[in-house]
C-alpha cells in the first residue's frame, strides 16, 4: 500500500527545510506513491502512448535549454562523455521538492524567482529525454535522484510496455558516488546537473542530436535569458530603492533600471543586488531630477564611469573579495587569489600577466586563458 496523495504533498512540504534526510524521504515517498499509481488503468494508458509523443530523439535538448532559461541560468554546458553519455549543467534556480514531483508526473508546473516554469519541463516535455537515454540522474548540492529503465540479467533492456515504462514516473534517491561532478570544491558543484546516461545508439546518437541543434537556438535563448535577468534585477532594485509612485513615471523608471542593469552586466559581469543598489539609487535620483529632458541612454553614458568606480570599490571590499575577487593558476599549478580587479590591472600594465594565464572570476565555471576571457574588452578595466 503506497502513501496517499495527502501524505505525498505533506512530504513535499516538509522537504522545504532543505535537509538532505528530508529530501531523501520526499523522493522515496514520491517513488512509493507512483509505484502504486502506475498500476491504475488511466496511468497505464498514458504510459502506453508516451513514447509516441516524440517523433525525434533530439527534442530533449530544446527542453533542457528552455528549462535553464526559465530558471534564470546565465551559463549552460553540454559535455559529451565517451564512456557515459551527456552531462548538462546550468547555474539557474536550484531544485526543490515540487520539481521532483513535477518530473515524476504530467501537467504540473512550479514557480521559481517569480517565474512559472514551462508546462513542458514539469509535464510531458522533459520526458523527451527518455527517447534517447535509459538512465537520467538529476542533482544539485541537496537533491540527487534518478530515473532508470530496468534491465534484465546480462544488461538487456526489458521490452517496452506500460508496466516497464512506469520507471519514468518513479524517482529513486541516488548514491553520491554515482555523481560525475561530486567534488564539493568544483566550481559547478552548486549548479543544476542532468546526467544523461545509457544513450540509445551510444555516443554517436548523442553527437548526432547535438549536430541537429541550430546555432541560432542557444543565441536566442541566451538573449531571452539576459532580458529576463535584467527585468528581474530591475524589479528587485526598484523595490529596494523605492518606486516613484505609479503610472507613466514608474513605468519609465523601471524601463530605465532594466536598461542600466543590462548595460552593467555587459560592462562588469554578474552583479549582486546589494552591490548595485547604492550606485543605481544615485543614478535614479539624478534621472528623476532631470525629468523628461534626459533619456535612459544619455543618463547611463553620463554616470557610467562613476558607477564603475563605485562598483569596483564595493566589489573589492574585504568582506566581498572572497566572492567577487579574481583567481589564477600559477606556474606550479596552484590557485592564487582572490585579488581585486584593480590589482590585476596594475600587474597586467606592468607586464606581469601573460595572455595564456588561466584566470577565473565570479560567475565563471572553469579557469580560462586571460586572452579568451577578455577577447573583446580591456582586461580588468
């Protein structure tokens, strides 16, 4: 006898405490619930037609990309693995219990950072991944669970049937040793991970899928992600700074904040709200005082240098340097830092930093060559 729907929702609610023990209990409760549900005629009917919903095996790439954008990710990685399959990582919103429940069902959506996740991810859409892969492991720093197609002895996959396909609704708590990226010190340890294993047709099928992904799709989704990121950042700043009433003035100010926020990200990278709040408050005050005579673009150009100086001083304060400073790998392979951008700029001007020096700043995953990081901008300026 599995848990009732009320017990299932109760387990999901309790896992909000972000305890690993409770997270594991929530996953096991969901698994037991659907172990019973797959025996219901309606569920078995759905499972029998699920595979027919996906005419192509590469649709999962679009689903995972869209999910990353919806969750505010600024970085998404696809890393084929010769022996294992495909690793997909992004730095968007982390998982919660409703995500586990949504991945185990159809037609459920959840909210994160004010944004409603697409019905595709939490419903039928994500299940496109099973057209290509027989095992999927999903994890972040708290959650780790998997969906795996049963195999018979000898490693032969069981024939598809309503009963055997029920595995796509039944998450299982995953052992930490099974994670490909299980080093707590890894730059991507806190990201959302999708380990796509046991690919049908092997790595050749995975590479064929990646080749079908139009080059324009990541660019368009990236543009969508940046615009969404700027809008949410502007809304948070407006709430923290204080809106100028309502109507046309409030809309104009929010539009200006969104523009400035996006320009700031382009100039100086990812900015935390607490770092941007004070400089942007002064810019907004000047913008208000100027009335309709000044555009958001001209206001930005007038104050950009001043804001940059303020942001650099705030980012290099001792209490923020650990998170906002730069690090590099020396000739002995040791990591040095963190250092402020101004300090590295002085070293660069003195000829102490070579173009191939591997560096890493806030928001970056791995270390990259200095000349690659600043291919289109003056380093640390």
